[in-house]
């Protein structure tokens, strides 16, 4: 991923704004840049743009949206920012969090009203760390649907999207101004395009096993469920350019990916009183801290798996989520009239599972303290029929990346900004702080769409000389 001297670049045409990567961040950046009057070119390495965005559940938290207001939900950027900072134990850039929180409502409204993304609010339970209902998703709650809606919007705006175009090299002047990008076509030919501003939207390094092993060894042996093409290219260019980077050991894990199906099981099964047990029928953690930190706890169990234990009351709000419905259709959701029968069905010791359920029942009634620190008080104890799904832990995407300012400009270690280089989404430092425990539910797409919109708008302004 070299950065070459601008004097070596040979190209026949120049566009205002080049965006590298066609996931949620890149497509949002392209829509915003076009809206701001720029000529935009998106380069995407895959022949069919999917990204981690397509693999996700497609849920975006946002505060103060018209949808929330129509349902009488009182939310604000301050409340959202407070929730994100609390999850990250204040160990992230508060200015970026505030910028993202303030942009969240207007960005989701803009995607809905201007670009036709059909959001609905997820109701029935709160995600870990969320004070109010604020998860916005497309009707089937899939990332494929969100990605499809963004691609359709880009198509309607006649945005030039070159697929099968892996950006390999940047050309830059000595003062860090990027002047061109070289990209490889599937047949190996190289093409170069000149540019006035560049937005890096090529996500993190989850698909690069060596980088994950070097930077986040604790999760290197877990399965990676994000996009394989996310190879850390933004970080490699950043290193060559001398950009600042932060939180490279941080990531979004998930502690309940249905196995062997590969679908993330919604945390709404656990938040209202469901829990996880290992193959011995024993709980092993506070499940509601968050799904990211749960990944390492789940894979630390015998056989590297666990069971989500819940009932049809907790299942009801999750029916209709495609990820869940698919596992159910494939027979992955086990149901039984008694805990003993469920234990026999899933092959865990019945006495142990009965004891665990009884213990949780006591905690729900306010008797005793949970040894893992979870507060069950006021939750309904599980009731028949009982349900179980086998799960494992996984790496979803990396959270470390290029340090940006609130205008999404890539920064140097001394805090100065590169003149025409922007980054967002998984290419930039996330809002999770330094480790696995700081990931705020939905923080990935929230960063992608808000920072993408900002990066596209600012890049267009720089390119057109109006900044
Ligand atoms: C299973 C799963 C569930 C998730 N659920 C949620 C959720 O519900 N809510 C949420 O907020 N987040 C969720 N996430 C995280 C979310 O998917 C990511 O945070 C988000 O998609 C990042 O968007 P992005 O545009 O930065 O990256 P991506 O969507 O990954 O797009 C990056 C694109 O860049 C392309 N690219 C990479 N390198 C190059 C190159 N050199 N040249 C050209 N193109 C390149 C890639 O091919 C890719 O298409 C989930 C992730 C996973 C894996």
C-alpha cells in the first residue's frame, strides 16, 4: 500500500472527490459529496459491493429523529453522547462522540427523506447501553437491505461507482496533499485517477489475519464475521503518510453468533432476563454489559460455545429479525416444556441447568446478589416453553484507525490536518476506547453514516474551493 510521490502520477482525468470503499460510509460520503455539487467517483474492490455493511444487522442508533418523535420518544444528542461515552468509560474522543451524536438524527432523517431508506424503529427492548429506543433499521433488519437502499440511492443520483477496482497506491505531495489514486482491475491492469479530495471509507483490518494477530491477539483465533476485503488499507496508507492512529487494539466482538449458522442472535433475547450458560449448564458472566466484550467470555468456555437460554416472551420482539428467523427455519432454536427436557435436548447436565434457572429466578425476585454483577431485579423469571440457541463468539470489525477531527479530516500526530484527506466509518478510530468493552451497540454504522456524510460534504467543499 505505498504512498508514491505526486510527481510520478500519470493520469488522464481528474475528479473532484474520490471515495475508496462502497459500504455505508463510502456510499453516504458519495451521496453527500454529490449533493454538495462535486463530481464523485467511488472505487470498490469487489465486483459486487457488499462490505461489512451487508453482513451487519443494519441497525443505526440515532437521537431526535422524526421517527422517534412520531412515537413520542424523548431523546437528544446529549443523551446519546452520554450513553456512548459511558460505554467507552470516557476513554475516547468526546468531541467526535458529540459530533456523531449531533449528526445522528439529521443523518437518519436525510437518508430516509431524501434517499428513500425505509427506516423503522426497533421496539420492545433496549440495547445494551441505550437509555431509550433509538435503533433504526430497514424493515427486515438486515445490512443487505440497508446496503441495497444506499446503492439504489447512489444509482438514482448517477454516482460513478467503479467496481472491481482495488485502490493500491496513493500519490501525495511532500506536504501530504493527495493528488491521485492508482487502482488494480481484476485482470491486473492498473489505472490512475487524479483527485482534488479523497475520502477513505475502506473500513478496518478485520480481514487481515496477520494484523489482527499483531494488534488484537486476544480475538485472533475467533471467527471473523466481517467483510474479508477489509485488509487495513487505510491504516497502511496512514502509516506511510505519517498520520495519527489510535485504539488499534479495540474491536467490536459478538458473544452470541448462532453456530453453525453464523447469524448474530439479537441481544434482545438476553436483555430482559435471558442468560447464557456453558456446556456445564452454568452461567459465566454478566451478559448485559454488552455483546462485544461477551465474545471472549463465550469462546473461553469448554468447546468454545455457549447456549442462550430464554423463553417465548423474550423471543416475541425478536421474531421478524431475518437473522433470527433464518436460524429458526433451519431448526437452530430448541424449545421444550420443562428445563429438564430442554437440558436433555441440548446435552447439558439437567440438574445444573435447573439450578441455574432457579438461581436466576431468585435474583429476579430481588433475593441475593448476582456473583457476576448483573441486576436481574424486576425481570420476569423464564416460563415455559423454554428456548435455547447454541452460540459462539466472533470478531465483527476492528475499532482502531486513523485519527480524525470533527470535520472528519485525517490528522497528524501533532494535531494538524492533512489538506484534502478525509476518513470515516471503520477506516477511522471508532468511539469504543482502547479495548473490547467500549463498543456501543450500533456504533459502527452510526460512525459510518454520520462521518461518511461529513467527509463527503467537506471533501466536496475542499474540491470546489468553497471551504
Ligand atoms: C455480523 C455483523 C453485524 C453487525 N451489526 C451491526 C449493526 O447492527 N449496527 C452497527 O452499527 N454496526 C454493525 N456492525 C458493524 C458494521 O457492519 C460496520 O461498522 C460498518 O458496516 C462499517 O461500514 P464501512 O462503510 O466503514 O465499511 P464496509 O461496509 O466494510 O465497507 C468498506 C468497503 O471498502 C472496500 N474496500 C476495502 N479496501 C479497499 C480498497 N483498497 N480499494 C477499494 N475498496 C476497498 C470493501 O470491499 C468494502 O466494500 C456489524 C458487523 C458485522 C460483521
